[in-house]
């Protein structure tokens, strides 16, 4: 907090306040008087014409260096690192994906199937056991579901199914 200096003042002596603008003094009558540090606007205009630090001819002050906060550094470094990691993982997944069915069209073979009409009381288990008794019934049921795009292992009487024979 600024302190106010108090002392005896004669009417002709200017009073100095320690608060406020140091270039202004208050007289005993309460008027502000200049201490000589104030530059009148005419002098300021003359300096501007001569290329002083005032006016449009003045050079821009040097800018301060860029300072980042901790959050700014995390964003500036973290976001590109995360994007790079996502890109690399996507690229590695693209090149290493086992989605290739065959190297050539000649290697592809058609699954031999027979068409079976479901009778009343039959299930996929009974059809799988009747058609491919030499294979595991679970594998045959899975093949029937996959070949016929069934949502579940339930069938209705009269429905026609493709059943693998191999």
C-alpha cells in the first residue's frame, strides 16, 4: 500500500502525492501542475515527423518468445503422436490382414452341397447327423448356418437348406 506523505505546506509550494501519476503534482489549491516530464502533443508530433519512436514511422517492438504452458506442450506433442500411432496401427493392420481368401481364382473351390427340405420335427442336429455321419455334428451345423446365412440354429418345416457333403 502506498503511503501519503504529510507535512506543512505553504500556499505557494506544490504538494506531492506519492500515489498516482508521478509526473503530476497537486498545488495547495488542489490544481494539478506538470513536473516537466509531460511532452505536449505538438512536440510529440514533431518527433514523429523526424522518425522518433512515436507514430507510424516507429519500428515494432521486438516480440517476446513463445511460451507454452504444460497443457500446451501436451497438446502440441501429444496430438501428433497419437495421430501417428493410429496411422501406423491402421497401416500395419492393412498389410497384415488375413482377409485374403486365395492367391489366385484357380485355388478357390466350390463346397459340394446338397439341398435338403426340412421336415416337421427335424432340427439342424438331425440333418447334420443324417448327411455327414463321418464328421463332427457341431462342425456340420456351423457349416449349415454359415452356408444358409441363418441368424440362429433354428429351422422351420418346409425350409430348404444347403448342406455340405464333404
